[in-house]
């Protein structure tokens, strides 16, 4: 067994890394901060505050899952060594994440337990989280 294979096997258990990169945790912090900001700003302008809060929470949770899933798909795709397979995996992962978003929005709409609009806004919290990540990284490093 070569050093590269041994190192890969040490960080993998059943094909899944033991823990994600620290960047994923920093992105999660940014997503949660964005969700809290959305909650504090939006709560004053909605009639059904419980549904709005449920939408924000469910969207933020899906956003955290999507952040992990992006990391996992990129990491596993880069380790395949085959460009065609990697490209197919990344495309499939993209579809999985957006089907999950559509399912969440439909479930919230049909059950009326949460605001689909709030979930949609909170889901895209990973976008501002990506911009906040270097700042969060510097704060956590101190």
C-alpha cells in the first residue's frame, strides 16, 4: 500500500470522510448568522410569525445540509480520478440539492406549517455565508 492510499484510507470510513473540512463548519456558522438576521428583520413584517420562523429554520437546515453535500460531492468527485465520472457526480449532486429544495417548498406550502418564501430565502443563506467565511475563519482562528 502506498503512502497516498494509506492516507486516503485513514481519513475515510466506509467511503465517507470522518468529518468535513473546517470550511464547512465556518459556512454553517455563516448560514446560521444569516438565518438569525432574516428572523430578526422579517418577524416584524409577517402576520404568521410561527410559520415564518418554521420556514427560516427549515430553510437554514436544508442550507446546512446542502453545504455539506456540496463539500462531500466535490471531495468524492476529485478522488475518483476520472473527469467524466466526477462531472456526472457533481451534476447529480446539483439536481439532488435542488429537488430537495423543491420538495421542502412544496411540503411547506401544502401543510401550511411554514412559510415557503422564508424557507427559500434561508436556503440561499449559503451565498452570504460564502462571503462571510473568510471573516469567520479569521475570528475563529484567534
